[in-house]
């Protein structure tokens, strides 16, 4: 039976591999540079640029050590983060094989790129409002 501990899905989205790994990006316009891959799915890659983000619509090649090259198109850019749509989609069995290699690789990333736990913003706002309402009702 397959182990999906590194996969996550939101709504009806396909499973994605979550984790931080370094890779190299080169494009038609963007010069070769190191990037940090944040997630990988059958159809795309979410990444963070260490230098210049690629141009929207640009065709790029991402090289991941031990996994090879992936040709993709830049679909969105936000500050230093960007999303790539893979030209050739991966099958779920290919994604599982990538997960095994991904897990066996030792990341060599600086501390600021390591995953951080974040509490959903909406829960904190609701809790603070409830605390304020309770405090006000005790004053009355």
C-alpha cells in the first residue's frame, strides 16, 4: 500500500509533494539561478526565487538533482514566489517515485527556507473577538 504521508490535497486538487528542496532554473529570459521548490504536483511546481523571479508566461527548465529536468511555463508570480505549469504532466506513480527520491535526499537549505508552522489567521481573529465579547459581557 502506498504511503501518502508527504502528500497533501486541498479540495479536489491532485496530491502534491510538500517540502523544501533546492533546484536550478533557467529560462528564455531569466538567467540560470538557484530556486527553492516548495511543492510539486502532477501538473506543476511551486517555488521561491533566490534572485530574480521568472517572467509570467516564460518557458523555463527546472533541474532537480537526482530527478532530472522539467520543462514548464510560468503561470503566476508574487514577489519572490512563483508557480510553474509542467509542459508534460507527471502520473501519480511518477509522483510517488519522486517522493521516494525526494525523501532520500538530504536538504542543504538555509534556516529561513525551512518550513514554519502557521496558525490559520481566521481562527485567531475569531478567538480574539470571542475573548473581547466575553470580557465586555463580564463588565456589564
